[in-house]
C-alpha cells in the first residue's frame, strides 16, 4: 500500500475543548492511505470522538491536518467536507429531512447527481443497510439502531474519500453488526472507525490505533496486541 495517496494526515495535532484546561488530543501524528480501514480504539474519554471531529473540521485544532491533500483551515472547510462522510455517535444529530429517503439522497444531490438517480441509489443503500422498508418513514418513527442505519446510509452512499465514523456498530443487533462489518470490509472509502467493539473492528479494519488520554500509544496491524 506504500504508493497509495494519503487521505488523512495529522501532524502534531492537539485539540482542546472550549472551557477545558487539558488537551482532549495531544501531539497526535498519523497517516491514513486511500482505502485503508483503521479502527480507533480506547477507553471512554480517551479522545476518539475529539479526534474524528477535529478531522472533519468540527473542532479547532493546533498543528496541521490534511484531508486528501488539502490543508484543513477555515477557507478550505467546504472543499474538505465534500471529501468526507461523517457519522455522529448520536444519529439524530444528522437526520435533517422529514423523510428517510430524502435524507440519504441529499448526500448525492448536493454532489450534483440527478434526483431520480440519487433516489434509486439511496434506495439500494438503505436496502443494503437492512432498512429499505423504511425509505418513506419519518426519522422520529425509527428506533435508535434504525436511525443509525439511515445516518450510515447517508454517510456511505456518495463513497467519500474518507469516512469518519463514531461508534457505527454500537446500537446494532448481532446480525446487524455482522452485516455492517461485511459491508465496511468491501467498501472502497478509507475509514477511521471509533469503536469499543474489538470483534467488529477485526472484521472490517486492517489497522488498529489505540488512544490513551489523548495520545496515540499503539498503532498496529495485530489487534491481538491491544487489550481494552
Ligand atoms: N464538549 C466538551 N467540553 C469539554 N470537554 C470535553 C467535551 N467533549 C469531550 N471532552 C473531553 O475530552 C476528552 C476526550 O473525550 P472524547 O469524547 O473525545 O472521548 P471518547 O474516546 O470519544 O470517549 P467515549 O468512548 O466515551 O465516546 C475527555 O476528557 C472529555 O472529558
Ligand atoms: Mg466518543
């Protein structure tokens, strides 16, 4: 994989939440290559969500972050976001439309895809996520796990260069987790997946990063080296 383009580069990145006296991420450097699937592991409060949010430009940072070769700064934010798919750990934060299908299709129409085509592709994505029957439902009618599946459909459908996913399997039932891991394993986008689920991570990731108190303490292809 050595010659593949780098889709995410952190160079000495620190992140501090407003009002906090300590860094949530401290002096973090890492690189991810095109198509690479990386699990971001660590205990509660270790900094996984903060790292993902910084990579999407949702939190201010020190140091430098490059997404698909673009330096992340205020002036490049829109361009960076077009290359990213993001999943919040609370999916209701990102379901904006009154109908599920329109929510997923929005990811495609904002990229210039024709409406009919966007609708068909979104239906296929919802089907693949096991929620095809809910295409005409309203988000408030869905269970938490169903909302997660819909939000994931919106994040994946336009095949962004980089997916930043915060605990995507957390709310899923066991068959749902297995199906999602298989879908991720075959998905072409690079993925950075924050998760506590080592079995899930092993099924769909080729590399495992361990955070402790905001620092990368392990970066390995052997998940067996990591205990939580
Ligand atoms: N909005 C906030 N304001 C202040 N500090 C915050 C805020 N959000 C997170 N933090 C702090 O940042 C640190 C990292 O939190 P973060 O949410 O990134 O951890 P995490 O690894 O995602 O944890 P979890 O496994 O519980 O989701 C923690 O010390 C936390 O207290
Ligand atoms: Mg978190």
